[in-house]
C-alpha cells in the first residue's frame, strides 16, 4: 500500500511541477518546439521504415565495429603481457 502512495505522490508532484513551469512563456515555446520536432521525426520514421532501419544499422554497426576493435586491442595487450611473463619465467629457469 505504501509503494502505491509513493508512486501516486511522485506522479502528482511531476504533473504539478510541469504545470508550474509552463507558466513561463519561453518554457512553453521550448516544449511546443520540442514536441513538434519529435513529431516530425517520428512521422518520417513511420512513413519511411527502410530509411529508419538504415539509420539504425549504420549507427549500431559503427558502434559494434568500434567496440570489437577495442576488444581486439585489449586482447592483444593481454597476450603481450602474458608472453612477457612467460619469457621471464623461462629466463628464471635457465
């Protein structure tokens, strides 16, 4: 029961806070501009799904490629360190 009151209070506080901030004309204009911009983008994504998929593919392909290169670099560094330790161990045996 207490958790329900928490979320209800948080929601009411958020709505009241948002309403109070909208009394400022500049804030209202920014909100309207943001909603219009987001609406245009969403409309474009819905009307051109192949374009949307291409954008997502480019974004995540580049990200995954960069992370894979970073991982390969780290693995190479680990291999270098391990080989260095092996060389030290071999020199100690001799």
